[in-house]
C-alpha cells in the first residue's frame, strides 16, 4: 500500500466479510462490508476524501505563504 492508500481483502471463507483497510497519516482503519461492490465503493469514497483533504491543506498553505 502507498501512504494514504488502502486495500480490499477478500474473505478466505464464505460468510466472512470483505475488509476495506485504509491508511492515512499513519492511522489504519479496517471496515467490514458484505460485497466486493460495497468494498470498492467505500475505498473509492475514502480515497476521494483523502484527495480533497490534501487539496484543502495545499490551498491553505498557499494562502499562508501569500500572506507572509
């Protein structure tokens, strides 16, 4: 996994959930979901949130630099 990334772990047995594992700023999160489609949607949503957060941080830094 890359920093600020995630992975989907396929259940080893029927009846177990898929796990969506994400890493962001050193924090690890694992969320169970019932289907592969749910796992892909969740991982996409998390990645989009991470991209938006990095963009807001970059914009804030640029404003701070311009004010200095």
